[in-house]
């Protein structure tokens, strides 16, 4: 959530941010209007309360002088003012509630270091690592290789759950588990606290991280409890500190494995084959809480931790800085890690690492005390470290051999206890 004081004092900063995001300013204009009405209402309430206090003093003097007529007249006026104040308080509360609702739909302000652009075509490649493998045989895409070997079962997954679900069997089921365990162990070795979290959360929890109300149509909602299946472990990892003052040294670094659930509303026709865009997938998440002065250095470190997974698995990838027209709703700056996938003959996203600054902490009311003992909002960062299913796909396609077998990356051999699968 953006600080309403910034909107009140410098609305043009927010207006320019919306323009950079390729968004109109209609919502901002409504918020500016409501904030003006709120302040006007508050001013009138204060004036009425001051008048009521003044009348109270006059009533006391009238009673002291035994002026019954004046006392009754003043008491009647005080009663009228109290009724007016009550009505104005109600109007103010209604304005504040409407203002809060609209603020929840306003996206974060992009960082000054985020490239300005209209779409993903304007994203900037920052660096690349590794070279795509050159082979003299045809690499089978995972959506063919899996069913042909019986290691991926799309048909039975569709029978029990519908389209865009997957069943992994035997070596691939073990490979998925190995990938997740390898990632968790690696991040634990770098000082992350591992957390096992609920996969179902309350509406307030989703709202605190910016998933609601804007993206409710993409979430799986559970009736009649009004709970949600998490779209990412970022949601409970951030919200675990909702309404808290963080004690101790910053940063706080967390990692968690979770299943993730997304309806992918409006995405039909995109990546309909295979495991790239599905309704349920596994992910290892990274979340940092930092001092505001340190959050951009932290973004580089968090991104490097996600990159290290790809390097240790020896998968070619590139780092892309998303432009203002492509970054997520809550993000101020985002790096996408894109892994090389032979089936697409290009790089595809496998991790997204973002600094949301105080956008989520302000919504979730997560603060810390600075050196002057003043309460301030922390900054929050998140990133995939990595998406497990897409990592499995990258291994299947990048480590595939002419004979149809798949070499197990050296980093995963201790977890798989074999060097070849498939």
C-alpha cells in the first residue's frame, strides 16, 4: 500500500508511476478526491467539537449565575452539536473505508532503477551464465518425453483434477523431491531459516501481501470458510509477522517449500502444453525483511542466492530486469531469472526476485525500531529459489542424452543416489 501522505502531498509522483506502468490515473483521482473529503470532514468535526467544548463552559457559567433559561438553551445547542458530530463521524468513517478500499487497488511505485517500458519487449537483459548445449540429435520436449516414458501422466491427472494438472511417477517423482530438498539445504546453508507453513490462509493474509482484492479471480477460494489456497509461500512467509514489531537484528531471511495454487485466469492458450503453466506446482520461496537503507543491496544478494541454484545445477540462464510495464503489482523492482529450455529454443522464467520496499509491510503493519527508537515500516523482498517443476523440466531437456536417458546433475546425485534416470 502506498503512503496516503505521499498521495496527498505529491500526487504527481504517483501519477507518473502509473503512467510508467501503462495505467490511467482515474483511480488516483478518486483517491485524491476522497482524501480531500476526509480531511474536510475531519476539520468540520474538530470545529464542532471545539464549539461544543466552548458551550460546555458557557453552560457552567450560566448554571453558576442561576440563569435557567440560558442554561436550557445552551444545553439544547450542545445536544444538537453532539448529534451533528456523531453524524459527521459516521460520514468520515465511511469516507475512510472507501478510501482504504481504493488504496488496495493502487500498485507500488517502481524504483528509479527499474527500466521504463511498455511491455516484456522492453525488459533488459542484465547478464547471462552458461551456454546452451549443442547436440547432434533431437531433444524431445518434456511434454512428449514424459508420457512416452510413463514418467509424466497428463491423462490421468486430467481425469482426476482436470486440465493443467500433472502426475509425476517413479524417477521424476523422486527427482522433484530431490530438487526441493537440494534447494532447501542450499538456502539453509546460507543462513535462511526454514519454515513449514499452512497452504490455506485467511482473506486478511492474502490482502496483506497484495494478492487481494485485485487478483481474487486468480486465486482458489474455499467456501464457506472464505479461505484461500496459497498462490506462493510468499503469502504466509510475509504475513506471519502481520501486526508485529520485529525485534533483533535485520535482515530476517526465510525459506519455505510449498505447493502453489493458481487459477491462471485469462491465460488460456499460453503454454498449454506440459508443465510450464499449471494450476498446482511446487516452489521453494525466499523472503527477506530488511532495514529500508539496505533493501536494494539485499535484492542483489537474494537474486544471487536464487542464481546459485541454477549454477550448481549447471543450467544456462540469464537475468532480466523487468520494465515498468511488466513488473508485478506489489514490486518496485524485479529481476527475472530465465532458464534455457530446448523445447522452446529460448529462455523461460524460472524465478522472479522482487523488492516491494514497504508496500507489503504497510498493508500488513510490519515495523521495526530505528536507532532513534522510532517505529518505521521494514522493507520486504521475495523470490523463487526456485520453481521446482520448471527446474525439473529444465533438467529433463538440458540433460537429455541420445539414448533417451537423462544425466542427473552432479549436485543432485547425493539426493537421487544414481547418476542416470529415465
